[in-house]
């Protein structure tokens, strides 16, 4: 019922706006030189904007801007021209129209500067967008937030990169607004490291003081003004079968990842109800499955590892795993394999889920706020003039007191 009422109200509003536009069109056609013609033109263009009828907004506003060049409403007509073009994705024309107002000193100047920032934003031209947003960031919180979004810094590596022996080792470095990355590569015992950390999320906190890295390099990434996330493939001179910890520093940010040079691979079957994990360990170089490989498995909600050796089929089974599974395999002193599950296994989390929070209201950009305010002033002013003239006009009829 509420939706039906809202739909009816919207339909009535649209009908009223259309009727208003018709009346204003008629007025301008009948009285093109009336002193209130510029007011009527402004209200008409604003009405068409509200109706989202953008082509006539552009043509009429441009025409009114020329016709009423001496009117205080002229910058407003120019602003509406830019707005109508922007809504039609005609970015080049919109930029040209808005710049005229943005470079002026009218009350619409800051709105036009804000619009210029948004047009460049829509065009994926962040540097130009930032230039214009900066001019109005103290007036519009959205402009400051857009600048913060573009200038945010980040750097990341894949958690685990697996490479077969003999293949070139490359890392995918993801970064944003970082000038250079400093990489340090350490040879580690993956299983021992995981036993200490239980996960790799805090791996940059591992104490590496006094341990000499296998390899170091600095990679130039740009001028630090990318404004979008980029990727760079970085080659590492690693050939020996082993597990390697890679620490990456970009400005004051850190990222980490593991590189496994190994022929081993873990393929896992998971049963979400029972928490059973069947880990099949394969040899991708020679083919087939690997027996007597040491395997450890743990769930994200567990406190202890399940350990054992693969059987003659290369299979290790862990039961009653709870949470998202992590499985690590090691053969000898150098060969490792790693698996991270995405499915929750076993009993569900004991803690009740946090109550859902209502979504934050998205800030709505009022493109017509200045126009509506000006339109209201026009209406109030003209209403006052009408009342004043009505009171001052002498009556031509017979007065009651004169009839006696």
C-alpha cells in the first residue's frame, strides 16, 4: 500500500511539473519581452530538469543565457546548460559550459567547480577531478571524500604463489599511489612458520632480525600518483625447491606473501557437516600421488592441528575440523604445499551473529539545490510584487459609501 501511495504521489508530481512547464512555455510565447521573462525562463529550465527532459534543458538554457545576458540569472542558465549536458554524458560540452561559470564570480561558481570535478571523475581523469574538488572540498564533504578515495595508498601480494620447479618465478604486485616497492625474500620452513602463526595474516610481524634475506630488490612503480589500483609482474631469481617468505615495503605500508617452488599440490575434499577433510597430495612434475608426505590440517575455529602421513594413495584424512580449513604438506626438508579452504566445516560458530545494521544512507548530491533556491526566491519576490500592485491599484467600480 505504501508503494502504491508513493507511486501515485510521484505521478501527481510529474503531472504538476508538466502542467507548470506548459504554462511557462505559453507565457514566454505570449510575452517574450516581459520584465519577468528571465524569471519564467529560469523556472521553465529548472522544471524541465526536474522532469529529466535534458535535451530541451540544454537548448533553452543556452538560448536564455544569450537572450538574458544582462540578467543576474545568466550564470544560472549557463550552469543548467552544463548540468543538462552532464546528465546526457556529453562530457566535453559539459566541461566547456561549466568552466564559464566556474571561472566567474557568480553565486553558482562553486556549484560549477564541483560539477567540473564530478565530470572529470566520471571520465576517469582523477588528476583533473582532484584539482577541481580541491577548490570546494571545504564546502562539500563529498568532494573531500572523493579526493581521499583517489589518493588512498595500498600495496598487496597474493597470499601464496605456487611455481613448479624449473619455471620462472614471478610475483603479482598490486599497488596504488606507491612510488617504489622494496622486496626482501627469505627462505623459510612453511610448516614451522605456520605452527607459530596459525595463519599468514600477520606474517609481517615475524621476527626476521639477524636473518639474511636470500634476495633483495627495489622496483620503481611510478610517481606515486596512480589514483587507481595497478599491477606489476615482478621476476624473482628463485630456482631451488623451497618455501620463500616475501616482505614488501611501499612507502610506510607493508605486504607479504609466500612463494612455493614445489612440484607438490594438494587437492582437498571437504564435508561441511562432519568436518572431514580428505587431502590428496599430487606430484605435478612426475605425475601420480605422493605417499609418506607429512600433512597438518587445522580449522580456523580449532586450537590444535591434525597431523599424519599420506597413505600409499597419497591421501591424508582429518576428521572433526571446525572452521575454514588450512592444510600444509611437507616432503623432506624443502618441498611444501598449501591449501586454504573457503567453506565453513563442522558445527556453526557458537557466537550469535551480530544484529544486522541498517545500511547507511547514501549521501545524495543535490545538483539542483542552488537552482531550486533561486527559483523559490523568484516566486516569493514576484508574489510580493503582485500583492503590492493589487493593493495600490485604484478601484474602477462604484464604492458602497458613494451610493448613498
